């Protein structure tokens, strides 16, 4: 990767668009631009942000102030906030505020509470955040999921709701996250598990913050591995998390259920995007107002089938219980009746599928002008 690319003329800009290397940092000094951009998508973000910091210092020492500085990480749903990176962010914000107070500092990421979380993570309460803009767009990870499905030749596959299914749900669990164990425990306790195709893969079981054993009420042995359509070894390969088995996923189960990556925070991953891209009905548990967020992003809810009232409950424990109860209610509907309900809204399902395949971060002017930031 070319670490820094300087654009001073339209010829430089055209060469940049046609170049083979993805620059980690783009400095556009053409008249009316005066913009610095830093993509954290491709390199260790501490390293590339340090390069940005050094580059900015060089320009500021020459008396140059940028109008806008963009920092973006679009291929993950949240900025990884480690101590070194926090320190660099703090230094950059303080330096820019003291040297060039009119410079706008702009973050773009899939975290929809980005400004709040940056303020909380960095504890920069003494800094005026009026000159910091944050845009949380979850379409970066949607784009990554689409690229993987296209690479796997899965982009033309669609759920077949005319096939005779034997299960109400499919519930796939790669990483043994806390809320996921609670859900699997409840599914066993209520015997809903018999109406599910499901997996429990224990991928990265020692990841910090999961502590699965504290969620268990004893109805499910969280130490076991339950494979469904692939082995844990195959799941470790990067692209395999986006593979779905045609039988289990597209023919023999009606609804994709489960827990998004971390319901404490507002972000969306391939867990949400895959069923939308496949035209499969889903009902996931995530942050408060998660389904309202999907509506704001242009997707239609399946009110004809689901009661989404649990979505607005503030307390996460109460919201979880209400979600579990909704799954129990749905599980008591016969396969035949549930399938008829789903087929009656097939047009809506296909509109959501079409919308998912057409959503793109390139709707933002920055990425229209600098598409290399997303490659």
C-alpha cells in the first residue's frame, strides 16, 4: 500500500483514480479541496493514524491548515478503541483545536453512536466537540458482505418459500457470545430448539467480554460444539462466515433468528445483512430500537408476522425476555400457517432484498469522489 498520496492537480487526481495501490492517506490540495483523508480499512489503524498525525504536523509546521480531515473505517462495524489509538486521537484533536480551530474533524464508521462512543472512550470531555462530526453508516459492512457473497457466487440465490420446510427457525452461533448462550438456553428450556436448525461453534471462546458460563441456567451445555452446515475448522476461513447451506438456510427453515454481535452498542453486522440479501425473513435481537433503525435505513418490517414492541424496551434484560416470548409465540404457529403468512408478503421480502443489494456507501459524496477509500 502507498502510505500517502498527494493530489495537487486534476491530472494527479485522475492518476490516483487509475492507480493500482490503495493509499492509506490522501491529501488533496487542489483549489477548493484542502482535505486530508485517512482510511483505517487496510492497515493496523494505529500505524496509519500515526502516519496521518506525522503528515498533519509537517503541514501545520509549514503554516498550512486543512479545511477538513476525514478518518474512516468502513469495513468493520465499530472503531477498535485500544489505548494507543485513543492517545493518538486525543493528540490529534487537541493539536487541531489549538493550531487550526476552524478545521473540521470527521469520523465515518458503522457505529451509529459514534460521536457518543468516541467521547466516552477517549474521555475528552474538556474538548469542544463542535468541530468534530461523526457519521455512523452500517453500509460498509453490508458492502463487505455483498462482495463476499458475489465472490462465492451466492449473489443470485434467493430463499425458496415454496419448498416444504420442517423447521420454524434457523439459529446459527459462531462466536459464543453472552446473550447467544442465554437464547440457546431458553430455546432448550422451552423445547423451541426442536423447531430449529441450530449451531453452537465456540469460535473464539476466550474472546474478552463473552463469559458465556455466567449466562447459563443449565438447560444447555455451552462447552459442547454443535455443527450444522460446516465444521469449526472451515468456519475459520475468512469468507466462510458468509456461506449458507442451501438446504438448512434456503429451503428447510422459515425464519433466521439470533443475537447480533453486541446488543449493548448500536451497530449492524453480516448477521443482519445476510438474510436481507438472500430474501429470507429474520427476527434478530440487538440494541434498543434496532428494528426502527432498519426502518430508517429504508427497510420494511414484517408487521404481518412479528410483534416488534419488544424493540423499544430500554432495559436490555426485559427486552431479551420479550424477544424470547415473541419467539415462543411464533413457534406455536403451525409451519403451514406461518408459511402462508410469509408467502403473503413475498413482494415486501423481495423489495427488502433489492434494497439491500442496492444500498451502498457511495451515496456519500466523499466516496463518490474518492472511491479508492472503499476498495
